[in-house]
C-alpha cells in the first residue's frame, strides 16, 4: 500500500501567501523599474473579490506586470532560489515541518499540491524535502522562456483534485492501492479533503472548522 501525505502550501506550510511576495521579490532583484507597477497590480487584485477577474486572469495579469510577458527560465530559477532562502529562515511553520517529518517517519511520501506556480513552488517544497510537487504550470515559448500565460488550469479547488488524480495515474498508482492524507488551510480544497482517506484542516477559519467537524476531519493549528 503506497502512503502519500499531500500538503497544500500557502498558509498550510508557509506562514503567508506567496504569490504577491514572490512578484515583489522578483522585481526588486531583477526588474526594479517594475516596482512602480505595484499599485496597478493592487488595483487588478481588488477586482477579484468583486468578481471582475478570476484567479487565472489575476495570476496572468500580475505576472505580466511584475515579471513580464516572457522570462528566461534561469532568471526565474535564481529568483525562486533566493525567495526560498528567505522563506526557509522565517516563513515556514515549524509545526508543519514537524508534521511532515512525522509523516515521513511513518513511511509516507510527501507531496506538495499548490495553486502557486511550479517555477518557485518547487524551491519552497524542497525546503521540506517534498518528493513531488503538483502545481500551476506556466506556458513556454519555442525558446523555452516562461510566459505569463497558464498551461492548463490554475491548480485550485476542483482543478487541484483533478491534477492530483492525474499525477497518481501518471505515477502508475491506483487509487485503491494508496493511503492518502491531505492537509489544507482553505475551504477551496474541500474536494481533495473529502477524497482523501484522512483529511486535516490547518490554521482554518470558522467556516472550514465547521465543515471539518461535520465530516470528521482532523483540525490542526500550527500558528
């Protein structure tokens, strides 16, 4: 029986959301002139709760503003590496690290499944020794440069569960042959929480705690 412990990343492993902070980190190190566009990015972001722009569109638009329409993979990798160093110093929950190590000691493979872009999520997942990363993918041009457009769905909500199921199939793991734990702080991951054999809500708000209790999911607080 394959044992898998699947963790959301933002606010489950990390103390704070990462996308905006990565954008600012990238701009400061590689494109300081783009910091002047940060207020415009804020205006675009304000449209999301008003349903003027969806998460996919928001991610693509803010990427275009703060990073650019196409960027060399090596440059983004350098930014991801330095961003991960900062996260490793102060940005991860120690209790998340402890839980990951406990799962590993029980024989679980550690998987990070996140809506964050793979081009920096992998560097953060490496800090906790993740065996695999399931993440939002960026399109590339014919020269291999990363574009601000998404390749496939934003790995969020039901799409995250679809990605996990596809990952299992690609890895040759039948669902009935796997024991799966899933951890998340956000109600958008309810599909994956309900699908897992063991579900744990982490640092959850009152709505998610109520949902967890109604389904018999574990409730953890790593703050």
